C-alpha cells in the first residue's frame, strides 16, 4: 500500500511538473527589431548659400565700372561706397548662388532688400530681375523689399541642390547705359541727401519647402 501511494504521489508530482513546464513552452514567434531613428534634416550644406557683389571702381570722369574683387560681407568686404552725381547711373551686381551643396532637401530661396530714404524719395531706383518674384503675405499683400526665387516668373520655385549664380538687380532701361548699371540716379538736386539716405542692403535666406507656404517659410527663416 505504501508503495502504491508513493507511486501515485510521484506520478502526481511529475504531472504537476510537466504542467508547470508547459506554461513556459508556449508557441511563440518574433521578428528582428526595427529601429526608427529621427535626425535633423538639412536643406543646404553649411556655407553653400552665398551672396556677393563685385567692387566698384571709380574712373577719372566720376563714373564707375565693376572690378574683379568679390565682396561677400565678410570683414573688409562689406560692400561698395559710391560718390553719386545727378543723372549718372551706377553699376551694382548683387548675386545669389548655392554652390557645393550635397543635400537633397527642397527649399525656397529669398532675398531681402532694405532701402535708405533716398530710394523712397524717388532719387535713387532699381528693379529686380525676372528671377525674383515679389513675396506675398497670407492675405496677398506685398511683403516690402522681399523677393522669392522663381523659375517661371509667376510662382515661387522649390529648389534642390545647387543654384547657379543669379543676379538680383536688372540693368537700367536706358539703352545707352553701361550694361552693368543697375542703380538709377535722378537728374535732380541731391545736395539734401545724407549717407544714410543712400544705403541699399541685401540679405539672402533659404528655408525648407516641405509643409510651408513661401510666406511661412520666409517668416521661419527670419526668426
């Protein structure tokens, strides 16, 4: 009797042990881990966006021509200084370029032109080339002095990679004028103008195009 009882007890223990073992032996399957990594994207490589113009050389007659030195806003190369005379137009060739860019991100490109009062008074003037379109705000109003690059003259271009050197200012409408002359000077008394009246400042910006209107992109770029 004792042997039988012992046998049953052992059998029960084995059954329990197998049952417990079975709870650790469910049929399972698993995949390899898929890791999502989120990194900050970029649209233009560092130093690929360039804005520059060439130096203005004053001749003996008081008129100017463009030289070969590149002025890019760095120390000692901030821009040109002119002595203006009534009715004598001036050469100026501010140029935007994206060069050496390896990024494939899509972007808008903008230029901002800040004028001194001499332009507001109608004494000095200029026009931008067809490569630049007046930027509109969310209500369709002009954003003063701000232009977005365009490839079709009607809408903002979404760019990738590099952009060949593109001038900002158009030649004057005077057929007899030098080809590089882009700043008009009215044939009027200019004695009341100060140096601060005659400034013209250019800045270039780029901003991602994905998820943004041109105006929203410009706002983001200038914050």
